[in-house]
C-alpha cells in the first residue's frame, strides 16, 4: 500500500502536480506518525484538466518502477454552498 501526495500550480483550466510516494516507518496514523521517519520519494506527475466547472480528466505519468500511466474522466459530485458554476 502506498500513499501518493502531489502539489503544483493551477494554470488556467489545468493543474500539473509533482507527485511523491511516502516511504519509511513513520508513516502511521497519529499519534504514531513520525515525520522524522518519513521520506518523500519522487513518483511522477498528475495532470488535472477541466473542460468546464463540473467535468475534466485526471492523468498520471509515473516515473517510479511498478506503476503504469493512465487517465480517468472526473465529475464534480457536489458544489460548496455559496459557490456557483459559471
């Protein structure tokens, strides 16, 4: 089992995120989480591209061994109260 986390900028309707796999004995749920015993190992990238405010695609391109590239359509399930889709 792996935890993959990613962060990156949003540029228009696309966000390209650098992804990292956490590794180490400290990656446990609190109160046993130990950040000194966790390493962020480069994993690859995720790209989120939106065709409108409700629909888009997520694709991933791993650089880590044992993973394959792919993509999936994504659809918004909820809209936070007070926000509106243009």
